[in-house]
C-alpha cells in the first residue's frame, strides 16, 4: 500500500488548491479524482486575476500543473471507501488500489443524487441506509440490496458480503457501469445485478420489500443507496463526520469533528464558487499540515 502524509479526495479547485500548499510545505501529497465539472469549456468570468475570463478547463489544468510542480501526485482514480487504519491513519480504497494517508482532505464537490423511489423518505433509518460501514452490521444474515450502477455500488455490495450472504445490486433501470474487474468480483461473490427501476418500498414500520416497475416484488430488509460515485458525504458517514443536510460541517479552519479529517469547497456548502473553494482548500491544507507535523512529533 502506498503511503502519503496527506490524501486529498477531489481534483477540483478546492483539492488542487490544498495540494499546492501541502506539497509546497514538503508533505507527501496524493490527489485523487478527475474531470471536475468546472473543467469544461465554460468561461469563468468572476475569478480573481483573469480580466478576459478563463475556461474552467484551462483554470483546472493550470492548478493541476502547479500542484504537480511542487511534487503532488495527481491520480485520475475514483475513491470508493475510506476507513480508519489501525495506527491513526486513514485508508482510502480506490477503483485501482489502496492508499494510506496520515490526514485526509475531503473535496469532492457536492453531488447528492437521490434515487427516484416514491416513498423512500418513509424508510430512511428503517431499512434504507446510505452507509455500509455504519449500518451493515445491523443487517447480519438479512437479505439486502444496493441501489446504484457504478463501481461505488459494486464495492458497497462486496463490503456487505462481510455481514450477509444475500446481497443483490439494483441499477435502478440503468446499464451497469462497473467494469470487468468488479463484474468478475461480483460474480465470484454471487451478487446478482438487477437492471430494473424500484417503483416503491413496502413494509409496516420498517422496510420489508421493494416493488419494481414491472410489478415484481423482492423481499429485502435493507436497501443501501450508492448512486454514481462516492462523495465526501459518503466518506463522512463512514468516518462519523458530522454533516448538515448534504454538506460537511467544518469549523473556520476547515476541521471536521474527526481529528485528521478536513473538508473544503462545495462539499462544505458555503458559497459554491471557485474563489471560495480555493480559499477553503488553502485553509484545509494549513490545518492538515499542522496536524501531520504534530502527529510526527507524537510518534515514537
Ligand atoms: C457549469 C458550471 C459553471 C460554473 N461557473 C462558475 C463560475 O463562473 N464562477 C465560479 O466561481 N464558480 C462556478 N461554478 C461553481 C464551481 O465550479 C464550484 O464552486 C467549484 O468547482 C467547487 O470546487 P470543488 O473543488 O469544491 O468541487 P468540484 O469542482 O466539483 O471538484 C470535485 C472533484 O472531486 C472529484 N471527485 C468526486 N467524487 C470523487 C471520488 N469518489 N473519488 C475521487 N474524486 C472524486 C471530481 O472528479 C472532481 O475532481 C460553476 C459550476 C458549474 C457546474
């Protein structure tokens, strides 16, 4: 497993800004993620220092080059899960490997997709969960399903196998976007992929079954939502980071309630602008650098 001082999840303005500061301070830095939304051909008209506007793509490209110049490692790789390591560090599992970081900066922007299941709100906390590492334990031996079409959902389903043998994935009517390696792992684990939409959920007081759009009913005690890519919010759930709706709660130093975990940019839900993301990234970096230095001093 590769080891870093600081692992930053997100290669948007917040993550890259943080990386410029951490790498420049001599911290071994890894930045995960690719193709941020802003990195299109959109003209950014209101970012300081570009009177003729600059495209999102060029701005991000410049930020990435700058972080790279100071030694940050930029990897176009998707984080799937984050866990506590046994030595106070954090383990980030990605689509292609695992990395250990002494500190973690969450900067994935905000993307909370809700599945279009009519009465899902009634069952949240009563069978519907957004976090396998928080709630999987409560479904030991039960029949469960993961809703999602990507590698994130596949990884959640595989993690659920630690608790119960009866796991399926429902892609909510989408084509699976899982890739051959994870498809093979799912097959080996005996995880069925159901390509139907879920119309509604059923159960007296707690989840007992899902009704698909073709009228079929599948009995399930647990439904884990894992749409698209994992977001900072998903990582926050599994680490016990305090959230505020779809956003991550931080103090003015971008610290979360969990030591060594920082958050910056749109995922903190302040003013969703590049200038703010860049500023929060710098502050998160300063806090993460101080945290790592302190941890080093305390190390035997
Ligand atoms: C079309 C559009 C136009 C905009 N125009 C402006 C503008 O003119 N001015 C302005 O100030 N703001 C603008 N914004 C808002 C601005 O883009 C955001 O405020 C800013 O990009 C937030 O930066 P961020 O780093 O927090 O998140 P993002 O830019 O969203 O970056 C998030 C990063 O996280 C990565 N990521 C997500 N999930 C994972 C995962 N599981 N593993 C690894 N990486 C992951 C993504 O790939 C991406 O690299 C615009 C936004 C859009 C969509």
